[in-house]
C-alpha cells in the first residue's frame, strides 16, 4: 500500500467490570484489521465510569466532552459497579453523552448467528435477521416529570415523554434508508391506540417519510404484540423503528432471542456530524464475572465492526464480522468457564483470522 | 344439596370475532360447574363491541355502566373489527370500564401447563409459574398529553404517565398478599434509573408495604432486563408487580412463553366493592379465524375459573382449571384446524370432565 493510510481517531472508554476485558480483546482485533486493510486507528484511552467516579466524583464533564468531540468515534466497554447507586451513571454519563453528541439513533442488530444456542426452540439464522432502530435522545428519557406530596398518601408522580417531529423524523428516515438497503419491510412499533399524542406523531411521521420510500413496505405493530411475535415469529420483521423506551425493552428481548448479551452489539449514531458516534456491546459491566477472563468479547468485537463500517472501512468491518461469526459457531458456551477460550484468547483468535484473510 | 344455592349475577359480553365462540364454550363449562358445585349463575347477555358500535354508534354509556354495576362480575369475550379504527374500542370502552369500576389490578398468570408447546427450548412447567400483577387504571393509560405545532416540522407531542400513591399502593399490597399466599418472591418491574419520578414512587411504595410483609422476599428488575430474563430464566420470578404500560408489554411476552394467546387468562379486579370485576382471555377478536370453530377456548375457560375463584367458588374454580389443563395436555395444536376438537367440542369436553368430577 503506497498511499497514505486513512487515519481514524478513536476514543476508548474501557469502563468497569468486564468492560476493559472485552475492549482489550476488541483492540487486538482492531490492530489486526489495521494492518490487513490499510487504515490507522489512533487510540486515546479515556478514564470514565464507576471506578473513575468513585475516585474523582466526576461523571460527564465539559472537559471530557471537549476531548471526546475531538474524535471520530468512541469505543465503549461497560459502566457500572454495585458501589454506585442505580441511575447515577446512566443519567449522569450515558444519557449526557447521547444528548451532547446527538446520538440520535441506537442501532441494534438482532441476528441469530450460525451455531449460537438460542432459547427459542427450532429457530434458525434464516428466520432471525432484524435490525432495531431505536430513537436515542428523547421520549421518556428526557428526564422530565414532577412529584407532588412526595412521601405522603397523596403523592402523585408525573413522568413525561417528549417527542419532537425533528427527533422522530431523523430516526424514521434512517430506518427507511436501512430498510431500502436491506430490501426489507419497515415496522413501526408503538402503542398508538393508548399513547395517542406520541403515537400520532410517530405514525404520521412514518406516513410522511414513507412517501419518499415507495419501495419499502410499511407495517405497524403494537409494542405488546411485538413482544409476543418477536420470540415466536421473528421472520415477520426486518427493520423495526421505535421510540426510546420501547426500543430499550424490545432490544433486550432481541438479545435474549439471538442467544444472549454476549453477542449483542450496538451503535449510538450521530447523524449530522456534530459529534462522534459511540459503539458498545449491549451487556453491562457484569461485576460478578469480572477479572476471570470468562466474558464473551464477541458483542464488543461486533460493535467495533459497526464502528469501522460507520467510518467507511466496510471491508474491514465485513472481515471482522465474518471472523467473529466463524469463531462464535465453534464456542461450546456463550460465556463462563465452559466457553473453551478465554476473553483474551478469543480476541487473539479473531485477530488471527482477520489478519490471515480467512474465513 | 338442600340449602339454597348461592347465586352469582354475571354479565356476559360476548363481543366480536371469536369472542362469542370462546364465551359460548365457557358458558357450557360454567353450566356444568353449577350443577356439580351447587351454585347458580344468573346470566345477562349484553351487546357491546365493534359490531354493536358500528350498528348503534354506542360505546361505553351511562346506561350500560348502570346495568353492569348491577352484576357480581363480567365475563368478556373480545372486541375488535377491522372496520373500527384502532383505539376507538380500547379507549372508548375497555379503559372506560377499567376506570369506571376501578378495576385496579390486571392479574395475569404466566403458567406453562403440562403438554403445552412453548417456543422456549427445554422449558418445563416447574420452571414457569408466575403471576403478573399489573396496575390497571393509571400510568401512561390516563390519556393525558398534548401536541403543539401538530403537522408541522416543529410538532412536539408530550405524553404523560400519572402515578398516584393510592393507585400504586393498592396494587402493590395486592401483589404482596398474593406472594405471601404463594410463598414466593415479589419482583418490582420498572425503569427507575430513567423514569425517576414514577420509579421513585413505585420503589418507595414497595419498600413501605414490604414492612408489613416481612416474610416476602423483594426484588427489583428493570423492565428491559426482565424481557431478557422472562424467556431465558422464568424460574427467577414468582409474583411480578408493575405499572400499566410495562404490564401490558410483559404479559404479552408471558403469553408467548406459556404457549400462546389461546391459553392466557386474565382478571381485571375491582378491590373495593365499588363495581364488578371483569374476566377475559387475553387474545383479541381474531377476525381472520372467526366463525370456523378453530379458536382455542381454554384462555376464556381459565378466565371463567378466575371469575369463580373471585366469587368464592374455589372448588368449582379448581375443578375447571384441572379439567381445562387435562384437556390442554392432549391437544395436538393450540388453535386452528389441527387442534383436533372444535371450540364447541372442547367446551363440551371440559364441561363433561367438570361434571363427572374427573380428573
Ligand atoms: C444504561 C441505560 C441508560 C441504558 C438505557 O436504558 O438506554 C441501557 O439499558 C441500554 O439499553 O443502553
Ligand atoms: C385492548 C387494550 C386496551 C389492552 C391494553 O393495552 O391494556 C390490551 O392490550 C390488554 O393488554 O388488555
């Protein structure tokens, strides 16, 4: 390769628990992809998460925001520790990041890879290849609400879901484009018969945008019905677009169906260039198994592939996915001591495959 | 039996589609239970639902409310027809009924019965015996919200979830009593790390009521995680208490796990004597299979058993459940032409078992 290598500046937040382990394995794979596909990843390791918070009291700070903005993408391990109260890191860091960098879309493939054990009887990879497009900045996640007479028998807690045409439209448009590329249906998942204000906005936006994508068939399924159909007839879905809260719920169900949190990848995508996108496995920090080398890094590796695809390194992304899927098919267990290979060994194996150009 | 028979006044709303079919089968079973267990059910057939609405324009009326209030319970088939716009019957009838009669609890057993085919690989009845207690009158179902700049690029739709200590406490108390009776754990399902106002009210109510039930272990699981665990490790749960919208979602997932909508029963319980409770299978009107005798009436029959249990006819309720479960184990399919017996024949078979005292 005689031309100057393409350079991508990546911020790496390893985080807590198994976060560092799965990220280290991913970086091993990323290293192999660089030499094989002729790009360069400039990594900045950034300390953040539960341990960092416990040590410094810092969550999302203006300095961190400025530093991260200076990167093309963020690779994210996981955050969380029993010593940090629930909600602190979620609201104080993750939601701040999603909002600050306008990571409008949370993208989660629900794909059953060959050889992976799914809890769904008889499910085959051909029947389960879905992408869920979750709105990632508004809805019930805006943190709006109030409680009157708290702590008394007359307490009333009001929680608001705020949905804007702008916020919904950018996600819906993204989903249509994706469905068009995949040659699939777009399914809107909501509860419009009950949540009429939000549901009307979502449905009318889908109707409007649909006019620009005449080749994409559109469907609508209530969120409750979708939770019935997702495990029973996943072949019914191709691209699903939904709001922040419903997306949070159905993507975890999707992860269960595709064989567990160990394989599930995700992207938090900025669409307008105003900030970096973020890529993470959807599992948490799993403090119970941290430090043992039992964590499955495939979710993190596949998230790294999504990151490279986003940065235009399509060939590298494809090679990493193919290598990870190849290895996955040979794992006797999805995580734990029976996995056969340690987190680190798995990273090395996938890296080796990527480097050698096989499979 | 020489004493005067106990009399229960039941309003019967057969409704639309397969509603009348499954209700008729249930009434056959109810008839058998009456003679076998020495009570009398006085039935009032009430016309309501999609066809009634299309013919008369009437949904929930003061006259209907007065008439229904005069009954001890309501047996409900299903409502819905493609000719009625989505939301009309739900908001105009079902939610009105739940609110008017303060049907505070929506009770949904998620029980895998022996012989039933579940989509979950290797799941056994011992591992799946859960009751979901869903708040049924408030939360996101209050119909509060507003949209500004509708139909423009600046539209903003706000949807409110309203949660009162009174509404939450009565459901939580009910759930604790149920968990105590079942000797099981109580799991609160919410998303308190994000929905802090509502989540704090729910968690503090559970904490407070918990002090009165020291024998019941209490757990908390986020709704997204619950949708991961419900299909993978249902044995983790015994009684789950949750809000209206989360309950709507997780009970449909529960129905999928327990083998389909054909077996899933539910009760909409009034707890203060101010109105009748309502009992229905959780399936819809299924217009596509209506009129063919293919509908599985087991969900409706089990709902009728829940009704009788609620009215104090515990022995009859047990006998009906046992008979339905016995028959269920022998059905080759859950619904459709391969079910082996028609809706009507199934009703007759279960009735015969109830009458004969077997199994
Ligand atoms: C960590 C938390 C804020 C988050 C969410 O609720 O979005 C998580 O559950 C997820 O799905 O990414
Ligand atoms: C019919 C509709 C109002 C209803 C709900 O959303 O509660 C249904 O889905 C249910 O679960 O009973």
